[in-house]
C-alpha cells in the first residue's frame, strides 16, 4: 500500500510516497481503508525526529487520526462490520492507504459529515474534551481563556465551552481569525499583536481572572497565564509552541491555590484511550451529529502532497484543520 514515509529527520522535503507492507489485523482490530487523515503539530515534530512513536508503532509514518471505511473486522469485534464509515484516533500511521486499530478507538461517522470533515475532528475534540472536563472540570458560568483560536484544539475548545455555557476568551494573531472564532461562539477575542491578554482578562473580569486556561504555547505565556487566573483556577498545558523551558517562582501558584495540568494523548495506555473514546461517543458525538459542534477544515491536500501541507502548516496561516485526502 502507499504511505507517506519520513525518509530521514528533516524538513517537509523528507516526506516521500513509498510502498510499505499492510498492517496485520488482530482479533480485536479493524482494518480500515483510509479516506482522509489530518495534520497535527505533533506530525511536524515527528518529521523532525523530536516526537517518537509509541513502542510497536512505525515511527516513519505520521498521522494521529483518520476517517475511512472498515475493510475487515477481527474475530472478536462487535458493533462494526465491513463497509462501516468510521473515524478515530491513531497511535500513528494515518498517512497511509490502510491502517489497523483497536475497535474501541473508533466511532461511526455521523451521516452529516464527509470523510474529510470527519478526519479533522478526533484528535482536537478528544484532546479538548479531556483537557477542559477531565483535567480542569470546566462548568457552566465559568470563564475560560483558550490560546490559539485558529488552531484545531482552539476551535474545538471554543465550541465545547459554548455548549457548556462557559464564557470564553481566546487569542489569535489576526482580526480575521478572531472574527471566524466569534462565529463559533467565542465571546472575547484578543489579537496578541495589538493587545496583552493579561490586561484584557483583568479588564473584562474586573480583576477576578479566568477559572480555566487551555494553553498550547507554554513557556512564553507562563507568567501572564498565572496572573490571569482566578483563585482556585486551573490550567492545562497541551503544547509548547512558545518554548518548554523557563525560570519562574512557585510563589505565583500558592496564594491563589492554582492547579496546573499537563496532558498528551499519544503516550497513554490503550485502555485510557478507549475510555476517552467512549466519553467522546457519549458526550460529544451526539452534538456533532446534531450540528451543535462543527468541523472546521481550512484546506485539503492530496496525500501525495503531504510535504506541501506541512509547509502550509508551518506558515500558521490556517484557521482550522489541514486535511490529507487519501482517495
């Protein structure tokens, strides 16, 4: 089968189309004909040799999510059959024509979604759901600051906050991105080129601060994040685009009794990923099926143009997900 292979650590040019062996189907697995997959920042890190795949997963084929059609089901699989349209998380290997995954890691695609839309949703909605509710316990009426409004995680988190009844702030690098985020339910947009989010939060909350922060930036936002948090505030770190190392004082955490979580999905045991997928099916999938939560696809590239898709992601111009069509 065809796949996009990282031929050596490096820039987008190291992504090449290669023929590789098809994955082996286990008794609890589904063999899926992939119709679409989507890019994530982790793919760029993996391409550069900075994000190793879990044990037993090919390290040279990126791809953390997919949408496709079941080609074959393992002998112990129930609830899925050949021809079913499914989508879900992967430990890797999504940039390929076929994947094998445990049946507990997928869900049926709602009728309203095409494959490209479906492929854009698993990683960001499961990440955001877990970060907001399992890690931070976001509830109705609370205030939340979401960094990177135009990112996949940001877009998912803005929509989830809206459906929960939380009041949202979010940062982005342009008024155009913030305007699009407002259409999805964002309450207060902050252009980080022209405004300081700490000052905006202080002004808009009367000095109280926000209850929850979802941060994909990391080190460069740390101090201002702490200053923007309310008493007993919670922050979850899901990325480090602004660096991962810094010097700080723990004194900023203690007076407000703050809680800081770190999270990543890929490295978790299969059982945890299946449990999170079940939460997604119960709490998020019905909202997707009804249209209350929507996919946002920025651009679609053919699988063979994965290197161009990576170059585009590196420009940070996208609002929403960048998708690879495998058909």
